[in-house]
């Protein structure tokens, strides 16, 4: 187990159309994790995923279960996972299905591979010490900007790897298909007054991967990005310019020209008054 015999941890992998190519499993990112792993997929893909997992025999250390979900979109799928399992697990770790590796950066250089099971243990300890309930990593591809710190202010936490601490606190009901990770950052920060981001852990991932996942669900990348503009405007209207702003990203080697968001890391809030926990 991760911390002690009383701590229950779930790793959840939302997936769509990638039964034969779950890169996160193929690259053994879950190695050494002795716990439950659930791959959350559309109902009509459960059988295909189960057959693929049985055939590939990814990791005998993990109990991998395929769970059907009727929700559409990554935001609704994440909400389904939290609603479904927060009472059965102390911590829920969500990781994308197309992660190639995790690297730990110090002083502008990659110093070591980041082992997921060790990060989970570190994350649990940090969240409990800081009385936080949501955390994760950055998606910054440039190690020059990475710092070996854990920030507690309103900064973007990537959907690539996130950890949720279960409690009686209300779960943000997120049904966005775009920028759902920004929504969670804002909502947990408003609720708790703190979120934890590991600034020195960087994932190598299939950015805008068109093979399966959300792009395939939309029909094309162009349609996906057009819808993203609409969602960005809605978030700005809901939260205001003191919390976030819309930015326009130029085409690069990592991705197309598109709309993105930027959170105001100087934004302060008074967390909601919440019931006492046991």
C-alpha cells in the first residue's frame, strides 16, 4: 500500500478509443503501485478494453478494472469518477492514458525519472500537511522554467496527472469538454483557499493526440479548437478577469494555433465555510 494499511488509493485512467494503445500502461508508469487501477471508458468500449488488457498483461502488481461510463467529455468523466469513488477511497489519482514518462527537474535540468508511486506518497503527505484537497503537476515543456517547488496559489494544474483528497466537502460538478482542468483549479481554490502544484515534475505526453481521445470524439481537431473558444469565453464571463484571462497561442511544434487561458496566481480568496471533518 502507499502510506499505511488504513490508506486507500485509487488510480483512475480516463480513456476513449485507445484500448490497444494505452501508452501510460505500456511504459509501466504504474510499476510498483500495489493498489486498485480503474480505466474509465464508454460503455460500448468496455469489452474491447478488457480483452486488450488481458492480452497485454500490463502489470501483475495492479488490479486493473475496466469501468463503463455513460458521460460524454473529459470534465463529466472526471466528475463521474469522483462522485462514484470518493466514499470508497481516501485519495483518487487521475492520470492521462497517453503519458510517456514523468521527469523531475531541479535547477533547470532533468535529474531523474519521477516514479509515480513515490510521487503519490509525497503528494499525500503534502496535501495532509497543508490541509489541501487538490493537487497535480505542470504541463510546461521547457525545463528552464521548472522549479523544484510546490506552489499553493492559483496556478494551472495539468489534467495529465492530478490527485484528489476525499472528504465530505462538496465536489465541483464539472461537465466541460475543454478547459476542465482550469475549472477544477479555480473551483478547488475557491472552495479550499489552496491547491498544490508540483512545479518541478514534467510529463512527456502526446499533446493534441488525434488518435483516439477527445479529438476523435469531436470528429476533428479544428472542431475541437473552435468549441474551446466558446468555453473560454464562458469561463471568463463566469469568473471574471481578476481570476483568469484569455490568451492566443501561436502555432508551435507542440500544438496548433489556439485559444488558451491564464490564471491569475496573485488572486486571493476567502475559502468557503465548510463543515468540520472527523
